[in-house]
C-alpha cells in the first residue's frame, strides 16, 4: 500500500499555497522551526488521502503542522499534539482557537517519550517532529500505539543533508540519525521509505 500511496503523492510541489501565512511569518521572524513548504505539501496530501481519524503529533511548536493536518481532514477527527515547551503550548492553543479547531486538537504539555509511555490511546497516524536525539525511542514507542495499517511520518531524517554525507560532523544528532536511517530502512515490522522531501521525510506503514 505504501508504495502506491507515496507514488501518488510524489507530485510536483509547485502547487503549494501557504494556508497559514501569518503563523509562518511569525515562525520565521522568531526562528521557530516549522515544517518546510515541501513537507506541508506532502503532509497535506497524505492526510487528505488517508483521512486518519486519530492522529498523534510529537512536537507541536506553535501549532502550525497540527493545523495543516486539521485543514486536510473532512471527517470527524482528533489530533493529540505534545510539546515540552510551556510557552509553545500556550501559543499553539491560541492559534488553534483562532482557526476554530479547539474541539478536535488537544495540545498536551509533556515530554514526547513520557506521553507515549503513559497513553492508552491508539492512533491511525503519528507525526514525529521533536527532539532528534529521541527519534529512535519515539519511533519504537509510537509503533506500540499504532492501529493496524497505521502510518508514522518522521520529519528531518536527513538533517540538512548531513546524515548521508561521508564526513564527520560535531553534532551528535547526525550520528543518531545515521544509525536510525539504517535501522529504520531495515525494519521488517512494516514498510519503510525515506524521501528527499524538505529535510528528509520517513514513512512507516504497519503491516496489517
Ligand atoms: C521542529 S519543532 C515542531 C514544529 C511543528 N511540528 C510544526 O511544524 O509546526 C520541534 C518542537 O519539539 C519540541 N520538543 C523538543 N523536545 C521535546 C520533547 N522531549 N518532547 C516533546 N516535544 C519536544 C520543541 O519544544 C519544539 O517546539
């Protein structure tokens, strides 16, 4: 299913129209990292096509990517999104209220790993975009919370192109993501792919 899905989604990204220009401008001005326009386009399409009912996001920032997902859902849905920064959580809640999604998007102030360990919820779709050093653990725990045929999307897997370059970098995230790159692509519990979209997007589709 994943190959067909992704092929369909690998359409050109020139059709990107910024849906939340004000939030993007604020993020740029204040150096808040949010998903790239290419990733917006990709995420919009995969969410629009798959229409997951229950979504978990690790890494809310100011609510931009949660709103992108919400805007592409046309049935009843719930998004739980987690961030460890209290000011980010407050601002995300304000943005989500402004765009009338407070009833369907819950913003939790918590550590991603902690939330994943404690939650009893199961999700159809999990978007991982938080602390890069913790990606292996987010991924392992996310798979336990994924419903059958569910999808996990991870952003920044190629980390500014550094992950697949041969040289060394004085950034321990590169080493962690290099190992994760190999382990993820060798994971036989589902289908995995990494695409050069934005900063590198990984997709996992659980075997039914
Ligand atoms: C790249 S930003 C998320 C951007 C957001 N997904 C978007 O595109 O709009 C990463 C976020 O992860 C949060 N974060 C960092 N460490 C975390 C942790 N251990 N648990 C949860 N969130 C964390 C940061 O506070 C930051 O807001």
